[in-house]
C-alpha cells in the first residue's frame, strides 16, 4: 500500500472520508487518460480495429469483476452508473413485476437512502409494505432479529453488507441461508464492503449484489450489478435504447438482446469501466486479506485514542468495520468538520444519507471517519491532536 500511488496525497491533506468516495491511484487515472488519448471509440458499435480493441477491454473488465466477486459467469455482471442505479434497476426491473399487494420487504433503519427510497416508491405503487428488522443495542443486525421479522408475506430482504454510518459487518451468509429456506430473495448493497471485504457472491448465494467503482479507488459514475442468471433473465430493463435490442419494428414489436446486453442501453461509461477494471487489479495486487487486517488494526488504534478524550461520544465503538462515528460534546458536527478542515483533515459530517438512523440515535447529525488503504497511524495521531485542542474552534473558524 504505497501512498505515492495517489496523486491527491501530494499535498498537505489527511483524507478520512473514504465512505463517501475514495482517492484514485495513478494507474486508474492513467487507464482513463489512455482510453481517451489512444483508443477512444464506442464499444460493440464498430468493425474497425480501434473499436474492436475497446470491445475486448470492455468485456475483459466484466470477466475481471466475475473473478473478483467469484460469480459463476461474466454474463451475470451488468455495468451500471453505480450502487443507486443498480438498486433501482433491481427494484423496478425485477420486483415491480414480482411483488403483489400485501407482500413485505425487509430492510433496516440503518440503510442508505438508495436502499430505502426505491422500496418506498414501490410500496406506494404496488401496495406492498416496507418493514424494519430491529437493530440490537449496538445498532447492528443479528440473525435472531432477522428470523423474528420474517412473516409468511416476506418476499425480499435488502441489506447493506456494511452500513455507511455504523459500519457494522452484517452476517449476510447466515441471513441469506435462512431467507432461502423460507423462499425469500436477498439483495446485497456492496457500496461500503467492496473495498474492505473479500467478496464471494457464489458462496454467499446472494441473489443480487450492487456496488460502485468510486468506493474501491475507481472512477465515479460507474459500477456493476450482479444477479443470478435466471433472475436477470426474468428482469426487465428500466432504460431502453440503442445496443440493448436485437430488433424492433414500426408496429411496436421489440426483441431484446441476451443478458447482460439487454440492460446496457446507449453508450456506456467506457472510460469508467476500464478504470474500474484497473482499480480491481490494484486491490488484487495488494490483497483483500491484507487490506482487511490493516484497516481493522488502524480502526482499533483510532478508537483507543478517541476513548482517551473526555469530549468525544463514540456511537459504534465495538464495530469491526472501517467506519468510526462520533460527536464532540456540545459542538455541531459540521462545525467540527470545518474546524478539522483548517488542519487539512477531511471527515464527513451530517446524516450520511441515512436519515432514518438519526431518529434511532435521537440526534440530527454525526461526524464520520471512514478509513482507506492509504491512511496511516500518523494521520490518526494528527486527527486526535486536533480534537484535543478543539476548544480553539471558534477562533479558528470564525
């Protein structure tokens, strides 16, 4: 894990907002620049050699993703604009035609808005019910609470593998196994897990999985959706246009292409896809087990240092993920973030696109530190030192 790989770090900067987006290594940036500089053509549109080279590179990334998450076949990988896009495609392309009035969807109060609002919209449209799996005293999901929440009307469980506020790692394999015993499908939101956990969708047996490239050191505006092939075959596109149809006639007849092409209408984010593939290679070269170990140790160090401060409230002390959520007593979280910015330290403040959870906490906002592979113990020390001296906040930010 070489910090020199990241051009953004060639300045006085401590970046601790990796849950929002990650910085990009030079190899990812170079791959995008190379596409635009040397072979900028459309994918699956031309018979000339440059276009065919793009075809090959584009499909090679699909194969790379298949191997990275251990899918059965590359046809189970659909390119999207990111996690939000993927979740909406699943909700409105698959479950819109499968769920009927009275059916139930299980989520939690700690889900990101992208895994809440599409279900709310479908509930209004179809008369289904969105219900919440209770969180335990640590605001985490347990298999026992999942079992208690399931009824005869439960048809789908949609959960983040790791949440973006609490940062808890869900027992997804256990949840999926139990859900399948009851004939329930499971959707996995991988936005916060993809750069921190070793993913194996086949072993987990998850039905759908979505994530974003920019959460794993890749470009913004691109991601992927994994779905079991039979489910994707049943799923309808939610975007129609060129490339995804085999033919259409003036009387309205439309014949779609095979999975996954039928979901990729129009010109795709080719540069983003290529950059995403390079980001995956970068992570694989480091090794996901090495990343998990390092981030876990760094988080434990940060929590131990925070606990030495009298003015800090930690909301997820016992979580094992890479996120630490806290507040400084009697100081608004955004004021804390502005103060830290004066020290060239970037953290997240607010509700983190998880507005229901704040009702559970009974607070309106929090500070969030989310760690990445380039963060160091020295950076943690600098953050803690700044928090020690936060009584100077008003002279520094006013």
